[in-house]
C-alpha cells in the first residue's frame, strides 16, 4: 500500500527487508521444485501491455489518480497501454467516509466511469486499512468500531456492486520483521484477530460476485511475514471463510530486490486455491538492471497459472510515490523505458519475445526433476521448437547458493564467474524441426538445498 505525495514521509519510513539473494538471468523464469512449468519465447501481434497480457489471459493495470485524468498524455497512455485500473487514493476510508456514515464517492466515481468507458477491469482499493483513516474511526469503542467497519464495507461495496472485479478487503494487517504477528491498529487492538475474517464475511454478503483479496507488502518471498499470511489464508480456506485472492504489492529497490523465490512463493499461495495478483509493482532503478527485474516479475506471474494480473503503481515516473527512484515503465515525458520493452517482450508482445532469434524462430523450455539420491538429484530440461525449425538454442540454469553441478549431458555448458549460472548450448542436438524437441540434463549436488534451479527462457537461433 502506498500513499500520495502529501503522506510521503510515512512511505519513506516503511521497513525494508534485508537484501535477499535474487537471481538475474536476462530473461529468467523461475521454476518450482514440483511439477513442470514451461517458458515460451513466442511472438504475438499485441503491441501494448494490456493487449499482450490479455493474450495470455491476464490483465495489466495501473494505479490511477483522478486528478491526472484531465492530462492528455496521462489519459492517452492509460487508455492505450492498460486494461485494468486501481484507484490510488480515491477509495480509501478517509476519501470516501471522512465523517461517519457520510459518503463522498465523487473522485472514485470519476475513475470507475473512465475505466468502464474503456472496458477495463477495476480493482477496489482498499476497505480496511490502518492508514489513511479519518480520526473518528480510531476514537470508537469496540462495539461502535465493529458496526462502523461493517457499515463502511457494505456501503462502499454496494455502491460499486457489479463494477469492481476484485477488492482489497483488508490491507497490511501483519507486522514486518521476524515475529509474524498482527500489526497494531484500531481494528486489531479493539476487535482482535477475528476482524479480518469478519471483514471478509461482510464483504461477501455485500457483493457476492466480487473477488475478495488480502493485500500486503514485503510478502513477495518466503519469510516470517509471508508465512503468517500463508497460515491465515490456509486457515480461511479450510474453514470456508470467503477469500478469493492474495495481493503481493511488490515494491522493490536495491535494498529489497526481487527475491529468488518470488515465483515459488506465488505458487505456494496459488496452491491453497486462491488467485494471486501483483498489485502495486514498482522497481527503483534504471536501464538494463531495472528492465531485467521487471522481466523476471512478469515471467514469474506468467508461470503461475493462478496469477491473474499485474498492476504497476502509477504511469510516469514523475507521479510515482517515490519519483526520485524512477521506478515505473514510463519516464517523466511518457517515454517507454527499457523496463517497458522488457515487460512487453516477456508478455509476448510485438516489442520482442520471439525467443531472441528473430524471423519467427522460437523455442520453449520445461524442467523436471528425474531422480534423487541422498545427496544429489538429476534435472532435465526439455527444449521444444516453436512453429518454425531452429538451428540452435541457448538456455541458462542458475543454481541455489549452496548447490553445485557435478555432471551434465546432451549439451555444451559454460559458466559465469560466480560458478552458479550455467549457459547450456547444443551438443549435436541444435537442429530441431517445427514442434520437435530435445533435452539436456545435469546432476546437482544439493548441499542441503533441494530447491529446483532457476531455468531461463529459451533463445532460438
């Protein structure tokens, strides 16, 4: 959850997780240890983020501020590039109910009307959050607070019934750090742990057709905070508490980069039977490093079938909540940055994504663990040509920090200076007809880490 410029002092104080090991492969896709996932490099006619995402069965949205919709370039970029919106501040409690039971939906309605006119999905953001609350909420006793919370959820959701695709029902209810505890808030302190369940049950009654999400930050990799959220969602699903999706804000910078287990973390939540959504994506930086991080996030979502979409938290850098970090896909003048090109290519758009080979040549890869012993396991990567024949292929394999490779077969490997990134090229098995496949394999000495290596997408030649 981020806030507008007038609250930036709070945003800048947000705790950041320690630097986590992130594997950067150029066009890397992350594979889980169980199951087989496929990464493709096929071309598409789509030339916009929203169009390319739609071709993959997903949305690509942006956080929108009503006061910018009158700016021509802002509205044109929104309308051209995106197929979903999230109101940045206009649906928060202080914006719509600054006085008890007196609602003002004007600015939020402006965004909803604009989005509906362009047939965009709309994410409702947010119903119950400890921040951007009007002062009267915190002054209520427990009985009044429960009544006010349920009334707020009901009135806001019913106002937008049938218009909102998914709601962030409860936002940022867990502490940072290693405790996994709930965050202190008027709701937590006066209503206890049960307030989240009550909010979701009230939301389901208010609009039975909207997807109901829990949303948080610093939960992008597996850690104490994400484990606590995971345990809550697992409990909710087991007891029939209505929850349909989990939002991962995904605010990254050099101190808190894209975690190496990002895709695996999304997948473990999806395996609970909920959709996962990347809800507030921005990545500080510039150039190829920023582009690569955006690419990896996009590919991680594409690799998780229940990852239904990505929302970036703003359009041009100048309107970002942390503009000095230039974290978005468009520069101050709405120019497309390398990060934009990387995302479009990862989505299979016309800006790239033909597997790097050009001329329509493409290939995909899939990974499977084929055998395991007490100290090692064998991995196999299958390379399959796309709709045209190829004469060669290149695939990267990145090991976990403790792992080493003791043997390879059916390929010619080379290594980077770290000894952890293996680039595999053919060894007499590079020529593949359209749709034909080959494979290469390797033995990984686990050294205590049995996670699947990270497999990059296939580059065809």
